[in-house]
């Protein structure tokens, strides 16, 4: 099954929107994989991931979207590192 003909346009528009938004998720890759679109990358928080998923779902409504987006822990460690 092939993707609709406008899928590349919609992906390009989504990339522009993500780059312009407050979170500026530039480390996210969006790939057309035939019958689905895959979103790959990492974000700094669960909140950013939720916002990303909402934006992608809105822009690519009607398409099958797979998310492979992880939250990169950017918090300070709660204890010193032990060097052995």
C-alpha cells in the first residue's frame, strides 16, 4: 500500500512547524515509509514528547504514524559518580 500523493508535502509542512514552535524540535526525523510515517528522535522531557505527538497527529491526521521518540534524561544526577 502506498502513501497518499500529498504525504511529502504534509511532512515538509510539519517539519517547518516543528522548527518554528517554541520547543523547536530540530533533532526529530520524520520519514515516509510507504504506508506509514515514522517519527524518530529524542526530546528533553515527557511534556515535549506529548506536545510533539499532538502536533504530529494534528498535521498528519488520517495517516498511520509510528512514534519512536524517547525522553532523554537531562536531569542532574542525584548522587556523585563512583569511579572504580
